C-alpha cells in the first residue's frame, strides 16, 4: 500500500486520458483528466500524512477539504459544459480507448479503498473519502462516452447529469471534510450539532450575514441584467434591494422598545407592499406588448441556478424562524416569503426563454401579477398586524 507504484499507475492513466482528450479536441475529457489529477494530488498529500503522528495529521488535513473543492466544482462545471456544447465529435476508436482507460482508473481507485479500509486514522479516513470523490471523474467519462458511442438522443442531458451528480457528491465530501476539520475532527453529526448550537447562540450574527447575502444577490442580479441587457432582471434586482432594506430594518428591531418595534414592523410591511405593487405594475405592461427579453442557454442556466440558491436560502431562513412569535422574526419571515414568491417568476421566465421558442410574454406577465400580488398581500397583512399589535399594547 505504501508503494508509490500504484499512485504512478493512476497518474499515467490520467495523463493518457488527457492526451486523448487533447488529440480529440474534447474539452470534457480534458476537464475530467485535470480534475482527476487534482484528486490525485490530494491523495498524494494524504498518503504522505499517513506516516505522521496524530497532531501532525490534524495540522496537515486541515486544508484538505478546501483543496478538494477545486476538482469537485470542476466536475460540475464539466457537466454544465457538455450540456452547452453537446457535440463531442470523438471518433469511435479513441472513445473506446478512453472508456478502457477510465475503467482501469476506476478499478485502481476501488483497489485503493480496499487496501485502506482498515486504517483508522484522520488521514486514513480523509484518504478514503478523497478516493470516493475521485471516482467522479472516471465514472462521468465512462457514462458520457458510452452514451456518445451508442449515439443516444439524450446523451448530452444524461452525461451532464452524471457529471453534476458525481461532482455534487464530491462537493459534499469536501464540505464534510471542511466541517469536520474545523470542529476538532469529531464525527460529521457531532460537527453539525456544534454548528447548530453556534447558530442558536449567535442568531443575530447570522442574520447580519444574511443582509450581506442580500447585497450579493442584488449585485449578482444587476450583473446578469447588464450581461443579458435585460430590464426585467434589473427590476428583480430592485425588488431584492427593497427586500434587503426591509431585512435590515427588521434586524434592528431587537434593540428597540415595544412601540418602536411595532413602527419598524409596519415599515417592513409598507416596503414589501410598495415593492410588490411596483413589480405587479411592471408585469402588467407585458400584457400590452412589453418584452422580458430572451436569454441564451448559458445565461438561462445561470439565472435558474442563481434563483434556486436564493429560493433555498429564503426557505431555510423561514424554517429557522418558524417557531418564534417575536415581531422581528415575523418581519423576517414576511421578507423571506415575499422574496421566495418573486423567485418563482424569475425561474419561470429563464426556463421558458430556453424551453419555448414562442412569445411567452403573457405567461410571464400572469406569473408576475399572481406572485407579485401574493407578495403584496403579505405586506398588507404585516401592516394590518402591526395595527393590531399597537392596539393590544395600548390596552
């Protein structure tokens, strides 16, 4: 197991795959080969750490999860690339050669796991996880090239799915390593419990971080609107800016007295109502010949991914605050709910821009009016609720 021969066999296979990719002009093959090489470098570092004592292993394994992020994200990027550029144009004989090389590399990685199975140390555990993550490269290549040689109609989609799923697993492994190394190399469950307790004890710190998140979201939408020349995206950026202002007002409520809290709660509702009405009015113009613009496949995928991330963050925040009856929590829930509704509109617009070649203005307008109207009702509810709280505080 300590012999370097086995590791050099792996790098020889990776080099051969890269060479075939370069000769064939296949970017996907080269991406997979580069990612496999990065996985190999991480394995080499961990193999070297096996001979160290426990303290040295803890120190050496600290940055491993961050290193592993690079090839994991690279595999996901490779999957997206093959969806954007589906025509691989690889001759059958070289394709069969790369399939054989990838299968050999996969078997080599399986053999390494079998050899390392009983090693119970920090670097040994990390090495096994790294090898599992490294399997994403040859496995994705095997799937993509088999679909290519069989000339499947859906080869690009399934190849993309294989790369993104296996790359996603590698990404989760990298994140797990980061969490475990930061919190004293406890189990994954123990590390997550520490994080959960930290979030509960420092709730306001994480809420302020969410304000920074809003700033980044607004910046991201603004950049996409400039790249795609889309005023519709710019309107969504303005809405996110309004929600960011509302969230910052809600965060400050914890330092205020009851009377001031009710006033701030009402202001949050007014901002949501005003921003949502403006969004509805903008959407109404689409009924009368307005356009939201068309997006390329790349821009549409970026928008869809971006909005799904924003949707997930909003849902997570609403779920975290679900049991609190404080006005601050209710205001933050209203902001998250309103932002989530507008996410539906943006996601639909991006997907329909690519999926449908006709004029989607009516469907986009209807979606904007419906979801924007629901967000406006949410703001109106907050305003009415604030008056009820004021009445109760007077009594």
